[in-house]
């Protein structure tokens, strides 16, 4: 039996929210074939039954020890796949908007705790003889990275590098009494060994402190404490701790830059209704912009999103005179986890430069902001934080979610744990997904909302597109489809600038190539100093002269 991690427990607790359960999904849109087997519910059920043995999250429920000793465990149970599969016919004419409306209606439904927390919906009635599948899994059972692999294991061939191990196989059946005895025994053992767990945390913290001492000296611990303070208090503390930093040193800035948050139309008290839109951005265009300016794909997406948000705020008459607080979802996976099917999702906060009007300057600011926020986050003792999360009782998470729901709207809007804007960029599958010979032309993410923020943008690369799913709540957005036009327009503007003939009057690549080369040279420094970002120096470097545009769609946006 597998113990729930701290992050598993946190997402499991969101079932106590009346309006924000943490259920995520993937929408697969299949091209038509002669047989259209992807629309055959009996074949889908047979495939799920065949693959259950190698996908543990589809076989488990959460079970606790009746004595209350320790936290919950994942318990293997018999699965009747037919109870998890349903069919839905979308409204005519079966276009993308009708499909999205059907998906939004399904995402409003809760997943019960009395059986494994997933379901599978086949959507019929799509235009052009297409068919779609919506796979939903509770976030307690898996995170965004493993969600991709879970679906890959349902394909005709495993469209994932993941190879199932013996620990993924279904264990031998045992009686409830045997399972109860094991849970009670393990719970008692964990309670007795709590001092040793604290020693493990202390060891991880000591390793972190040694590494940070080589980079920050005696200021390492005060710098960590200052970073954990939010808003104006954190800004003041960080300025005091970091006042003697040299150019190129890791910045000392609050992990949460501002609290209370700026007031925006994106922040609102949630209801249980949802809106959804799905679309793609040309991956080649995103990569070309990234290569031209020497920045990552995520930075380009951040800048494009900032421009789209600026256009939206301007249209509705909201101010755009200050940056918003951006939450970027980040994985703590190191690649050697003992417990693969668990949550390792975390996040870091930065600023979304909606206050910058020029698209190239906005890209520059997004680049600096992302590097600074990530470097700041990387200074934190994440290994110790993961260990400590395992010791947090489930009652704490349950109570936190209930209290969040009870907050008055003005407080909820200004203190949302998701900030003003959320971007999650998930690595997509390496190959196109096929089921019964049908190729999925779309592999769109469907995320969930945190209380206080009525908007989520999740992206995943698939084929030659960055495929995007936008989720909204009608308390803030009646129509989330406008984000497709907003994002496409912003990307098109950057592509137009990149493709413009080079001339002395052309806007030059704004020192970002310099930053990229500086980052490369930094990799030659001792490991403890690689986290230094040189953000202040980056701002001071003059722009290089214009260079001719080199067209490439196959480059990596590293």
C-alpha cells in the first residue's frame, strides 16, 4: 500500500470545496477513419480493462485507518470499468465550441470517492465525422506530467518513454482485515519514527545550507526567511538582506512579490460553473521567436499571455499600469522518485508584465522576471519542503480548503493562492497518440481553478502546435474563446517583428542574446554559483546591433 504524499493530500482536500474540486482532464480529438472504432464504447472499455494492470491510479481509492493513526493510504480495489465510462452527444453542429461546452459541463461534475477517482467520456456528434474522448483523473491521484503518461499507456502502442515496472502491476488480493492491519502497523511505525523523519528533514536542510553557504555565505538563512515573507514586508526584508549583493548574485526577492494582490477582473469568487476553450498556437512560430531572442518557449508564452491579458484588460476598462502576479506551475520531479505515481507539482510566483506596451520590451521583461523568479525559487530547500509536506496531517489541508471557501469575496480576490494569472506549460507526448488506428489530431489539457482566480491557461506541445486549454468561471468570463484570438494576435505581432527585414530602424533583439550567452558561460562556473541570474546587469547591457533574421522551425527554445 502506498502512503499519500503531502501534495496528494493537499489536492485530495479540495473535494471539501463546494466550488473548486481539483479534477483535471485531457481532451483527445480523433480524425475519422473508415471503421470509426474510437467511437465504439465496447472497444474503449476493453482497452481500459486490458491496461488497468499497468496504471495504478485507475485501480486505487483513498483509505484511512479507523483509529486515525497517521494519514491516508492508496488502497487497491476491484474496478468495474463500465461504471467509469459514459457516452455523450454534443449539440449540433458539433463544432469546437459545442465540444468545449460539453467538456465544461462534464468538468463541473464531481468524481466520487467511493471508487477510483477517474472517468472516461466518449463524445459523439462532432462535425466531419470526428470523435472525441475526455479523460478525467483527480489531481490527488496524479499530476500533469504523469497524466500525459497515463493516457499514453492507453494507446495502440505506449506513446511514452515510461516502462511499467513490477511495482505498477496489480498486487495480489488481500482481505480488508489484512489491509487494515498493515495500515495500522505502518501508521504506528511512522508515528514512532517521527523523530527520524525530522532528522531526515534536518539532513536535507543541512545539505541545502551547505550549498547555499557557498553561494550566499552567512546570509543564506536570513535570505531564505526574507524570501518567504510576502508583499511589502518581504520586499523590505529582501532589500535589507540583499543590499550588499554583487552584480550577478542570485537575487533576494519575495517568493510572493505582492500581497494583497492587484485587483483584476480575473480574480473572482467561484461558482461550480465552468467555461472552456481549446485551440493551438503554431509551435514553429513560438520556437522561431524564442530562437531569435535567445529565450525559452515558456518565456515566449509568458510574453504572449501578458500581451493578451493587456488587450483584455484594456477592452474591459481595467487598469494596466502595474504588473500582475503570475503563478507558473513547476515540477519537483528529479527523475529518480521511488513513488512515480504521485504528485510533485509545485509553483513559483513572478510578475506578468501587462504594464509594458511594446511587445519586444514585454518579452525582455518577461525573460528577466521568469529568470529571477525561477532562480529565487531554486534557492529554497525543496527537498526538505517535500519531506516536511509528508508530515502535515490531512486535517490541516481539509480545514484550509473549507476556510478558503468561507472567505468574503473581497478577501478571496486579493489573496488567491493562484495569484492574478496562472500558466501551466506541460511537456507533451513525444509521439502522436493513436487508438484503434485513429490518430488524435488534438491532445488538449483541461485544468481546474483555485478559489479566488476564475481563469487558468494550460499548454502542452503536440505535433506542430502548442495546444492550449483555457478554463474560466462565468463570474468573470462568459466567453473564454476570445483568448484564442488574443493569444494568436500577440504571437503574430512578435512573428511580424522577427520576420521584418533587418535595418537600422528595426527594433533590435533586446540584449536577450547577451543574456543567453552569459547563461552559457555561467554553466562553466562552480555548481553552487549557477543560480546567479545577473538580472540587474541584464537591464544595464545596451542592445546589440540588429542582426538578420534566421528562419528555423525546428530549433529548441532553450
